[in-house]
C-alpha cells in the first residue's frame, strides 16, 4: 500500500526514476533526523503530560505509534526485521489497555494524532531537503 501511495504509476514503470527519487528523498541523514525529531516531540508531549497530570494526548500518540507498527507488520511481508516493533507495540497495548477501555474516545483522537504525525514527517522531509540543498 505504501509503495502504491508513494509512487505514481509512471514511476512504478520506470525503475531508474524510482531510484533517483528515493536517493534524493530518503537519505540516512534525513531519516535519522526525522526519527530524532519525532522522539524529541514525544518526550516534550510526555513532559507536558506529566506537568499537567493529563495523559490523554500522550496516550493518543502511543496509540498512533501502535498503528505505525501495525503498518510495519504489514510491510514485513516484504521487509523483514520488525520484531522490535511488534514487541514494543504489544507492550504499549498491554500498558494502556485499561485507560483506553475507560475512554474509548482516545482511539478516535489517536487517528487525528496519526494524521498530525504524518503531516509532521512530510514537512520534515521537505525542510531537510531544502537544508541539504543549501549545505
């Protein structure tokens, strides 16, 4: 599914164009910078949740993370190596089950959170692409 969303039909037919697109967009630096930035945002949300003693937003982030891991599980048909994601998503699910059971709206809000995360990643890629062009 991700491959279909990332590559329009003309790109799927042209492997050379695919390779150029991937080489220009998905560099190790960009990937690591985005992962680091997402982790820092997670820590900020956790810190704010602790400060305000309300973990609803943090829990929606964790639920969105579980959706992300489910995507990797689906990808594992093609890309092996998602064991750590399965383990951590299982652990997160176990830890927040009671909270989510008491407030099912968190599941709905987690989809909004997931959308925000996707937008953040897309914006991060664009910004890092511009930064690397200038360096």
